[in-house]
C-alpha cells in the first residue's frame, strides 16, 4: 500500500551523542522524502557534533569521534536539511518525543527558525505501541517479516520505519491512509512545545507541566511572577521551549 499524500512527507532518523534534547547533538541524520506523485529521494549525512561522543553511546550506534572528525558540523548542513523538509510533513520512530525536538534544537542553534506550523507529524512508534507494544526490530519482523540489519544505523532505521508504516496501513483497516489522521492518532497529548514543558488544558490555555507552577496557566504565571520568564530564558531549557514562551509573552503584551 502506498501512502496517500497531499504534500511531501519526510521520514527521518537521528543518531546522536545522547538523549538530552537540550544538550546532545546529532552525529548522523537520514531523510527519506516521499512525494505525492510517488517520487522518492533520500539523503544521509554523518555529522561532526563538535562535542565528544560518549563511549556508551558509540556502543549503541557505532559512530566514534574519529569517524566524524572530518565531517561537516550541523550548522554547516542546516540549510540543506531544512531545504529538504521545509515543504513536508514529518514521520519517524519515537520522533514526536525525541527526533523532532532534537532536530528543532539543532536548527534553531544554527539560526534556522524551524517550527511545526503548516505541517503535521506521524510517530510510527505510537501506532506500533497502541497496536502491538513492541520495539523497532520486532515491528519490522511483525509487520514485514524482515530482520532489521544494521540496527541503530540512521539509514537502516529510517527505511525500516517507512516500510513499517505502509504495512501498518495494510494491517489495520481503521487507520486512514491520510497523514493528518495518522498524526492525530499518534499524538499522545496536545503540547505547545516539543519538549512537553508547555501543554494545553481542556480550554486550550497554555499551562506549565513542570516545577512549582505545574498545571498553572502560563499567562497567570507571567502576570504574577515576571521573573519566572527570565529564569527560564537564562536556564538550560530547550531553545524551542524558550521560543514558545516568548511568543506567549509577546501575545499577552499585544493584547493589553
């Protein structure tokens, strides 16, 4: 089954220095772009993260400091990456919780003003977990009858994710072959930022999801404790969270 697309969709996967969205860096990125007319293109880059790759992380994906020493930095690649994804929806495996947030951080750090406006995302892991509760390798075996060779290679994981999503559409008649519907199915909760530190309540008001103001409206906190905004901006929070918080503050100022 081929995907029914109204716009291109980019399946992508990242290998990184670790799992901290705010601090860690990309060491490999693979993108597989599918167009509505059925055309496809793919691109994979090794990336110099400019920080050491921990030994325990190298054991997972096999990428060492020496392997990427002469590769371009993400800042040098940012415009190429953005040009591929700028007109596309996004899909990946655990992408809503990790790959998209970390990619956003890298792009913002490189001066590219990335956001999810006018695009949706589909997390293939969420479909899998809602239906079967297994891992990526098990998903490929279960849905496609294939073994995942070179697991934790960004390119292999990206292609496996694409094949799994098509097989999921074949297996589950209740899943609509429509990217927006799949995005809604894979969305765990409605959040304002990628890291989930600012979410929406039942009335669609932004609320904090952490710390002493957990569950409190952002507008209320900004009104009653102006210093909280400055604390977040100067602390080690994801850049996209800071961007969203700034937008909320500016919106509040403009309505006064």
